[in-house]
């Protein structure tokens, strides 16, 4: 589904990604873990064209999408729920979901909306409430739901558990698993390495802009180096 080859991204003179190679197969959940500043969010943003990679290539479903404008990428089947949620705070839940559906076929809006409300019943209860008045967990649900409204082939999730209570984190990860069971391909950036690798089919470790280790979720959970660095002594 996704193939990233030799990706180099810069912020001015700062070399943020240094030849990143990853692959995500159709129907997989692939986790990307690493410390703060490793380049995880930069990688997802580079896939979406902002910032644009200086070198390397990105292929989605066999098509070269390197450097394509972000709004075009949405129409090509890539959706991004960014770190910090970035919902439209003054818009209602329903208006936020309509914004997510702009690139889609209007004929599917009602069925897509019902699907999101089935996944996130809390959003249905608050459909006329402004996004900025929702709890952190509800805003994260809205960010994911808004991304799903574009009917993506692939979903990019950036730190979906950030700042949420443990019970809400469990709920969010359960929904990610459910979406994947329905056939959605997911690339998950997550600092909660234990939950991410437990959920993921495969994973990559990003250190200072480079992939250093890869393997199945189970293999990475069992890796002593990763346990010491990211799993608080094995969780």
C-alpha cells in the first residue's frame, strides 16, 4: 500500500529525515516509535507533502505521490489525523465531519456519517456541539472521524493517545483495531510504544531521522534494547 524509499526532509538547514525506508502492506497496522524529536511527525507530514521531501520517493498503491499537493493526496486516498487533533474549534462536530468529507463523493456522505457515529457514539450525542468544548478524548475521536469521512485507502495517525486518560486511550486503540479489521491500512505514530506495538502487525524504530530497527510488533516488544529505551523496563 505504502512504500517510502530514501526519504530526506529538511527544515531549512536542519536535516530531519535522513534516508527513511518503510513499507506498509495493505490491511496492516504499522507502528512508528521513537523519542521526541526523532522525526516521527515529520515523516507523516512529509508523506502529506508539507514539508516536501528534498530527496527520495513515496508510492501509494503503486502510484508515485512524491511532492503532490496535500489536497490532491486526500483525493488519492491518504488521510491524516495530526498530532494535537487540530479540529476546527468553533465548528460543530457535524461541521467538522463535513469538512472531512469535502474531498469525497457527496452520495456517500450519509452512510459515511453513520459509520463514524457507529464507531464513535459520543460524537453522535454531541453532533451539534462546538468542537472546542469537547473533552480531549472526544476531540481525538473527532479528528479520527473527520479523517475517515474522506474514505481513505490509508490512515495516518499521529500520537492518538497523547494527553488522554488511560481508559480513553484503551478506547481509542480499540477503535483503531476495529477500523483495521474492516480493512483500513494504518500507519501509527505513537510514543506509547507498548500499546502501539501490541496492536501493530509490524513496527519501525526511528532515531535521529533514521530507521534503526524493524520487525513484527511481537519481535519489537521482546527486544531488550527497545524494552529498555521505550517500554519503561518492559512495562
